[in-house]
DNA sequence: GCGGTTTCTGAAACCGATTACACGCATCTG
DNA sequence: CAGATGCGTGTAATCGGTTTCAGAAACCGC
C-alpha cells in the first residue's frame, strides 16, 4: 500500500540514504536534490514507516502514562496536560489504566517496557512502587507524583497540600467553626495519608474539636456512607473536610438526605476542584490542585531527565490553593449557641 | 540493555527461527526444545522487541481512538470500553484529542496512518469526515458514531435516540406539561442535529407548545446563557429539554440563579447520563446513552471488520433509555392553572 | 526394509528504515 | 600547484525479529 523509501529514492534518482537525510534534516544536502526528493515524497504521499525507524534508531517516540482509572474525574485534565506537552514535542503517549489493581499495574508496566517507551509517568498515587526498578533498568525514565524523593532515572512531583490546607483551615476558623470532622482517602494511598496528617495537625493546632477522622475510599458512595455514620453520632461537626471532591459530593448528598442543610447546618470542603465541583449544589468550596499542570510538568520532567547525560531525577513542587464557593459558611451554632440544637434541626 | 532473540538462541543452543516459533506457538516444536528455550527466556527476562516484530510482520497491534476532548465527560467511559476491549485482545490504543479543531483532526489522522494502526474509531460526532479516504486507502479500518451508513472498510454505530426521546416525551406528557423548550447542541454536530429534529418532531406530535428551540454548544456555560435568554422572555416553558447533560447542568444553575425552582417551577431533562448527572441538585432526569458499550462495540466493529476477507463495514445500533430522577415533576401550572403565575413566582 | 509422510530444526532472505564509512569533486591555503 | 578541507552522495552493514524453503530425523504401513 504505502511506498517505501527506496521507491522514493529511485523515483528521485538518488539513494535511500539521501532520502533519509532529506527527511531527517540530518546532513547537508544540495538544495536541488532536496527539492527533487521532497517533490517525489509529496507526489507519492510517502511517509516513513515508524516501526522501521524505531528499529533502526533503537528508540521510540512513545511515553507511557499510567493512571488508576480514566473514569475518575481527577485524571482527564492530567492526561490532557501530559498529552498536549508530549505532542508538542512530537511524541506519542500510551495511556494505561491500572483499574486500581496491582496485578494489572504490573502487566501494564511490562507492556510499556516491551513497547519500548522512553519514559513513564506513574500518576496512580498508590504506595506501590513495584516495576520501578525494571523500568529504570531498561533505561526508561520514571516520574511519580507524591512518592518519595527523586533518584537516578526517577523524578518526583510533590503536590504541596500544606498551603491549601492552611488556607482552608484559616477559612473555617475565620467563619467561627469549632467542631470538625475529616473523611480521608484510603490508607494505601500516599497522598491520602499526607493530606490526612496535614489536616489533623492543622486542625489541632488551631484547637478545633475533631469529632471524627475516618478513612474512606475515593468514591462518592464512600463519602455518603461515612456521613451516614457521622449523622448517627450524638454530635454533628459544623464542618467536614473531605479527602477529595468525590467524597465531598457523596457527603453532601447524604447530608441532604438526612435533612442537614449545607452550608447553614454543616459546611463541606473538598480537595481537587474537579470540574464538577462548581456545579455541585451548593457549589463546593475546595482545595484546587493544578492537575493539568501536573500533567505537563510530569512530561517535562521526563523529557528533561532523559536529555541529561547524567540522568538524574529531579524533584518538582506544585502548590495548592483554596477555592471558596458556597458550601462553607459560618456555623449555625454561632448564632444559636449550641451544636446540640443544630443536631435537632437536622433530624 | 535488553537481550535479543539471537542471544536466547545461542544460549539455548538453537536457532533464532526456533526461538521465534516457540514464542509465537506458530509451529510444532519438540517439547524438550521448547522447555529449554522458555527456560532461557525466563532466565534472561527476555521479551521481544515490538518494533522489530511489527516491521517484520508488517502489522502493528495498535488501534487509534479519536475523540474531541478528554475533558468532556462524555468520553471517559467510552475510552474505557474501547481500551478494555482492545487490551483483552492484546492490542494497544493510541488516544487522540482533536480539541474540536479540524486542523488538529487532520494531523492526528495523519499521525495514526504513520503509526500504522490497524483501525481507527472516530468518535467526535463532528460532521467532518475528512481523512476517511486516506485511512481506508491505507487499509486501515474506520468506525464512526452516527455518521451515515457503512461502506467498505468503514463501519458505523448509530445511537438510536428515538426511543429515549419518545420515553422522555411520554414522561413529560404524563406529568402534564404543555410548554416546552429545547436547548440543542451545535449545528455542525450530526448527533446534535438528529436529536434536535427528533425532539421537535416528537414534541409537535404530542401537541406541546414549543416556546423556544435554540442551538447552543455542548458546554455548561452555553446552557446557562441559553436559559438566561429563556428567562427574559415573557413566558417560561414548564420543561426544558437539553442537548446534553452539560447543557442541562448549566441550565439548572442559571435557573436557580434566576430564582426558578427545579422541578417545582421548571422541569429539566438532559441527554447522556454522565456520571455527575445523579449528583446534580436535583439529580438530573436524563436519556442515558450507553457510552462504555459504545466504546466496546466500536472496537469489536473494527476487529471484526478487519478479520473479514471482504472487509465490508457493518452498521450497529445502540438503544437509549430515559432515566427518571428528580429534575422532572408535574408542572405548577397544573395546580395553579397558569404559566403566567409561574413566571411571577420565578421573578 | 523401503518409499512416503510427518515432525522438527536451521540457513538465509526480508521487512524499511538509519548511519558509519568511503569517495569524488570543488574550494581553500600557503 | 600540491595538499588539506569540506560538501554532497552512494554503498553496505545494521537494527531484531518473521517466514520460506529445504533438509535431517523419526515414524508409518505394507
């Protein structure tokens, strides 16, 4: 179907080598020759066979992006950032879902190695680092998100939740809240653990009463069931910090079901600022993490690392900020003087 | 870094050819030989170079999936379905965003041709069919969504919106609505056009008063601004049909801002049933389109078509169904006897 | 015990590019 | 003007597999 380089060569009356050189601008070429070759290329609609090229050069123009699950609204923007950056530089990306399954993760990484990718961004945030050594052993660069310091051939991007969390806590303190609860993410998730610690520490520092700290997973229904437990307890907090926006939305649903009003009775704060956070009713106050930027930085990290002679990993940092919307407000208890009263209302 | 087949061959005391045969199970092999080869393969952690393989066999194990924009919540599930299906059969997928940009679309398709993919699913729903002929000319299978009948090497998956729309209209008629409005998708989108026509026809048939039919684009803000125009008009419809869920959510926002209550004052119906539809306040009544299934069918269509001797495209059909949630209810006018009164309330 | 299969294996061509090396020719240089 | 330099190009090896073809060995039935 498609033509080969030799065809172009004979048609243009030159050798394969010359054609290759013209196409790759890898050597000086007589203008006239170049013109002739390009003319033939255009006529034949020739384009080179990437497989042959990859085989000959020994390197592919592929990068891998490993995520947990594309349906998780955390990822699309990240993917976008990564892909856009890769394409701009002429690279392709192989997107891989682990589906939260470590077995699958292993096979995905295996596949990427076989696919001879140049670098891999592992954005699952799971504590699992398996596969890393195989990757680096094969000379493939790796970049993680929130997973320990950089090493040889592995970079790390740390999302600094501290700032956003500090802002959020300041925000609720200003509003006058005294009773808080935390619904954190799963314990096998490094990011979730970091967030939980920061939240608890910050809340204690400001002397808020922490009526509950529960672990959940990053899904809507988990937020809902966590809240149902909270509502059943004698005293309801006036503000609930959620490990991500999905949990927050589940929490808001469950609160509404229980007849608790947001933000009048209880304020809710999420993390991530997924695209639907502002569409929630009420629009969700949340700590924004720059996900698209995370994607672009991840690619840049790989690209830069692989260009270095001494391929050393680098540490990157990303900041977070509070986005105030309408799911937070002064607690009712301030007006009515009692959390007990609030609870009554809520029933 | 990684070993070659010849290394394995010499280590196992056989020829390259034999190793290849063992690995591909492409020929009968003496059990003893096979054991020896596999042993060496395991020892060396050998895995074959895909580029060499692709070059030699002349075919890749890649498929392309072209979408508009990964951030659009319509797509993640579709991608998931497609990818899962591809992986199950040992294929990889190259995901490509066109970013709603026809120039970009062209270059993406060009890239896929160069990448030597076996087949491409173009799920952008744009009316644009450019690139198709280049694809089929290169022997690459194509599958579209809602874009005319199948041809040689191009299949088509039609989503039958009729059924879902009929159910939706029946639903609002049952509820007693008489005044409707339609906020449709963009006019250069085949699907949007089909939906609008079906909606208008169905509504007319049931003799509802169509106070407005506007074209919009598939974004939240578009839904909002369309509604603002509607609210400014003297008579507010009692039910608004939206071209997709994003529009619907934007519409609900704008309605709320205008002090119109949903569903008491106005009912809203979306299309797609994106994952956030049920998290909207109130949860959105919508016409579900089976997007994950669309993805799997798209892949199966390609796979099947490419296995055929006579590579003929096939037409597939997917049904839609109404999902009733809480954004629809009987119109207030039924109780109060007048749409005018309703409007007053809304101010 | 012999021709005819069948089973297993190896040698070598081939896929379509890249690239090291060599060579011819024009241009400098002293 | 001899020798050095540099430019433009072709030849051929190479990347790491797959596959055709053919040959050796084992097996078969009569």
